[in-house]
């Protein structure tokens, strides 16, 4: 049965068995990134107690982790064009797992920040390598595969708060949560290190770079800007929603963890649906509906009283509509570009800077003005995300018009 299922996938994607195996390994790695990404929010109060600092001051974690990611995208990300992807990813996933072991044992803000910064550095290479490798393997068929990759991130992100919710009332429960995620990362990293048949580009790094035009760089910059706002909004909401709930004193910590998990459950469902939609619906249509849905959800949190039904519904709607924005936006841009590790790194630099600055600023704002500022802050970021999308839509339409004129001349 498993062999028959694999054969159907091979035929649907036009892929060789080793490409399917690579894809599944990359999916597993992205699941690990999701686990760690959503583990931070529900454990912030414990980490604050562990370091003897205010919860708001731990916005430093988001900043330094994203700083590491940003540095990695513009430095280590270029290794994707020069080193075998599977071994590069495997080493970085394994090293990420080693860093995660240390997190619940560090009692200094700066040591904690250093561990998260190192994790961000490793995760940047994983993200650039996985997305670029999939484009190299599947070319014009990459859109649903990229969306599937990011679905696995959402699946991991959904599971992590559930792990915390189950263990948070136990002694050393938070520490055990981090150790579980670490063990998973170490296993996936070791598996990737042993994988042969790394994907290769259709042209050399030098040829691809020589063929990159000024218009390509403009599209890369606009895509990077759109992802800057999206990732900043996603991490600001998912990272601070647990703190928002507990600060209002309307639910206990365990319920808040489950509400936070509602975001990731809907996020995971949204990405699964996006895999199917991306085969039939235009990318720009999916993105427009998703952005308007996010603005609607934040409007509800601003205007409606903090009743339990609202506090469950808002994260579910937000997660569902946020889900397709990153993978569909990235895949939309990749359709018009000769992607290399370098160009992917530039695109991901926008997402990493957004993840670095915006949640940090949101944390400072919540710390000084109160938790009620979370919804207006995320609403503003998503409005700017919509503006960036409209610019990108116009640019892609212009490029398609130019390409059509060139093909008929």
C-alpha cells in the first residue's frame, strides 16, 4: 500500500524516488522549525522566571533569533549554491537540536539570547536550502510542494503548544518540552546527513547570476518586503497571544496554551487547504483573500469584548488566513525567477528582519501600554502587508506583459 501510494506521488509530481525521499526529509526538517517556533510563546513566562526578568523584556529572544536568521540568509545561505544541500541541512538541523537542549538551563538573558541567535542562524540555512532545493527538483511544479513544506511547519507549530499544555503543570515540564523538540531535531538532522542525491540546479551559479536582471532584483526586493510584514505579524501574534491572554486574567495558563494552539491548528488546516487551492486558484487571489481575512480577524479582537468565544475564534481565523501567505507568496515570485541560494537568501532576509524587529517592538509596546495593544499592532502590520502585496501584484503583471510582448515580437 505504501509503495503504491509513493508511486502515485511520483507520477503526480513527475519525480524520481530519491526526490520524493528528499522532499519528505525536508518536510520533517520544517516540522522541527515549526515545533521550536511555537514553543517559545507558551514558555515565555517560565523563561522570564528562569532568567529573573520581565516577560516583555524577553522580546530580546525574538530579536536575537531573527538577527541570527537574517545574518544567516545573507552569509551562510550562499552555501546552498556551493555545498550539497542534504548534508548542509543535516548539519544545521543537528546543530539546532544541540542549541535547543541548552535553552531551559540558561539563567542569563544574554546567554538565552545567544542560544536563540545561534538557532536562528542554523534555521536560516535550513529554510533557504529546503525552499531552493524543492524549486530545483520540481521547477514549474514546485508551487504545491512548497506549500506542503510550509504546511509541515504549521503542523509542528500546532503540536508544540499541545506538548507544553500537557506538561506545564508538571515539575520541569517546560524543560522536558524543549528536550522533546531537541530529540526530534537531532534525529532529523542525523537522517539528512546520511541522505545521498542532493538536488542540483539546472544551471551553474555563475550562469544564473549572469542571467539575473534588474527587474528580477526589484521583484526579489518587493517579495522580501511583503514577507517582512507577514512574518512580523505572524510571530507578533503567535508569540504574544499567550501573554495577552494571561495578562487579561480571563483564562488560566493551560487554557491560554490551548487557545494559542487553536492558532496553529487553524494555521495547519489553512496550509493543507492551500496545497489544494494552489493547484487550481491563482496565487494573487489566494493572497488577497488571506490578507483581508487577517484584517477582519484583528478587527474582531479590537471591537468585540474579550469573551471566551471571541478569544477562541480570533486565533483560529487569524491562523487560517495567515497560513497561505508565505508559501503562496514565495512560490508566486519563484515562478518568475531563476532561483539560487543567493536570491532565496535575499527574499528570506526580509522575513528575518520582520521577525527580528516587529515582535520585539510589539513586546515593548505591550510592556509599556498593556496587552490591549496587541490587536491594533498586528492590524497595522497586516495593513502594510496588504499594501506590499498590491505593489507586488502590479509588478508581476507588468513583467508578464513585457514577457508576452517579447514572445510575440
